[in-house]
C-alpha cells in the first residue's frame, strides 16, 4: 500500500483577507511540501496540469524537477498530464529528464483532463476530444518502448525512424491512466496493462469497487499479470491533530473552490452539510485526525481494492500554509504507518497480494 499527496497548486483568494497568493509563491510552497513529504516517508507526490488563473501548475514536470533535486526517495508524478492537448514527444522528454534528475523516481499520469482550457490554447478542437487522447497515448507508449520511432496519426505530424531522447533511468518509464470513473477508460487501462488512477471525489467510494474488478478482468483478458498492476485513488482530504480542527480548517477554501466550479458546471451550492456528509465513514472526503483518515484509507483498500492512496490537499488556497505542511507531516508520520501495518496484517491473513 502506497500513500502520498496530490495537488493542483490552486491560487484562489484567501477566505479571510480576499488576497490571492502569487503563482510564484504558491509554486515555491509546493516544492516545500514535496520536500517535507519525502522527509516524513511518503511514497508519492503528484502535481496536476491546468491552464487557468486560479491554478499555478501549467508545467508540472518543472515543479517536480525542482523538488527532485532536493529529495531522495519519494516518487514524482503528474496528476494528470493532459495528454490530449500535449505533444507526446515533449511529454516523454520532460519526464525522462525528471527521471534522470531524480535517479529513477518519475512517473506520468496521463488523462483527458476535466478542464478544457488547454484545447484552444494549443489549437485543438474539442470535437476531437476522444480521438486526440487515443492517438497520443498510442504514440507516448510507442516512444516509451522504443528509442527510435516510426509513427503516423491524424492529429500530429508523422515521425520517420527518429530517436527520442533522453532515455529514462527506468525501463519502462511508468505511465498511469487517470480516470474519473468512466468505464471505457478503465477497460482501456486494463487492456493495455497500465496502472489506473481513479478520481474518487464524490459519492461513496465503495461504488468504485465494480470498476476496479472490471479493470482487473480486462487486464487478465488481455493476458496481463494482474498481480503486477496497481489501482490508485485520488481523493480530497485534510488531516489535523483533531477531527474538529481538520474540518473547520479545510471547509472554507474547499467550499469556495467547489462553488466556483459549481457555477461553471451547473452544480448546486456546496454547503457545510454536504461537506460533513462527505467526511462520514461512507463518504469520499478524507478529513479528520490521523486515526479517522487512516481508518477510511484502510476501508478503501479492503472494500474497493485500492493499492495506492493520494490525498489531494489542499483544495483551494488555505489561509495558513503551516496547516498544509502539518497535514503532510501527519499523513507521513501517523497515517501511513497505521495504514501499512494494518494492510500488511490483513493481506497476510487473507492471502492477498
């Protein structure tokens, strides 16, 4: 069981002051978070790609590279790379470079992206949303598997027996598929034998169990060794010394961010009642003291089959960055050891892998 953090590097107005942190300062804060995550023993840190004013990370590989030079063990991944509007050659080169700087700790999480700003920015038609991802994933995997590439598609100039450099330390460079729970993307990941990340940010996490089963069935059908594949969860949450403190600190920025997205996407208002319901044991928010959060992660492993858990924190910009650092510290020093000890015991008793 791997435990880590994911972030979108939000730069939203401070709920208390109305001031907005600069992109530069927020990026430096995230590097500090990654360095701390490595220090407290977390396994993975992911940075998501966005191209709008309230998110600072349009170039996750650069942020991760800054942290790679200051860390020793933690794995570093995008969360996600919006592959549909990116050039797979450059994506591979950037993460192969990150792999070199980190000495073999880089990963790519490829997804379509739930935000669409990158499509007009880079000159792509949203009508090609699915076709772009399929084609570019094919090319990315071809580059990963071969130093020299010959390839032709419909949305990018052809490549005729050209070398793609640098080559990564890892062979192969890990490529995960990010999914919001779409059946087609889950099956695709299984058929390709690629590890899967599910964005479990609403509803009841146990409802994702059939998707995990479907993923492993698709992998087995395609002849892949399912025991070597992983399924991760990307889930919102926050940890503090007490559950009441965690909820009170995390709610304001979460509400503000969710209401902005809600107005854009036609959702209803995000209320404290919605928040409190989601942080119940059956809900998708992992908010509380270390024992509470550890218990929910353990349940996710036992009931859904998740083998890597990524806590997305913060949501929005929190007033006190020290609170975020404390959450990272608690995840590494108190939550992760509890989860790993219990899961190791449970797997030994049940013959699980």
